[in-house]
């Protein structure tokens, strides 16, 4: 018996999940984390890593961005971009690139700068968000310590001897 055989009350759920814009994530800077990747081979025969990133904020939380890093072939652009991501996530880029290194930076927050790219592929004509660059995640500035509360001088209290 599957979950759908149990009957799920979805009366409080809006159609579309409350999202009104089905377009790409707007251009901007976002904090993301890599949630999964897969090794694939392109039609040209080049091996690439297809990453899925989840947006953490400051807006569009839980929406996704995708990035392919080409590992083989005559260009080093894909490897350079992957190295930028790994370095931004705090990975040791002096190591040989391998699954242990890539796995070590998964779920590590990094910042990305995005823009909107017009598709050149007739199979996928819609514009999409494109990651332009990877940056170390911005850490919230530590607030200066508040001075310790000083005891407030209490006015002298006079007591009376009520039994006299």
C-alpha cells in the first residue's frame, strides 16, 4: 500500500504552491548549497558533472539552480569553474580532483552571482538563470559585545522600627 492509497488531505494547499512566477530565478546574489551531482557524458563525448544547487536565501529559498562542469575536452573552463566552487566552499584545491573532494563540499553554503541567459538550444527555448561566479558564503557580522550591565545604585532605604 503506497502513500497515495492512504488519502492525503490537501485542501489547504494552493494550486501552484503559491508561486506566481514560473520564470527563472532573477539575476542577483544568492547563498546556495550543492545538494547533488551526477557524472554524465555530453553528446560530444565529454564527461561533465551536473550539479543541483538549492537556494538558501536571502530570497527564493528552496528554488534550484543547475550547473554543468565539463571535466574532459580541450577547454579548462569547466574545471576552472568547478575549482572556483570548491575553493569558495572551503575545499582544498591543492588536492587531486576526485569524488572525496567533491563530496567534502556538498551541503556547504557558498554565494553565487547569477544572471539570465537566453537559450541557444531549440529543445529548451526558455531563458534560464546562469551562475556567473562563486564566492565564499557571507558570514553574518559578529555584533560587538554589549558592555556588562552595571549595578544601578539604589537609593538609601530608611527602615523604621515599628515596634517602638
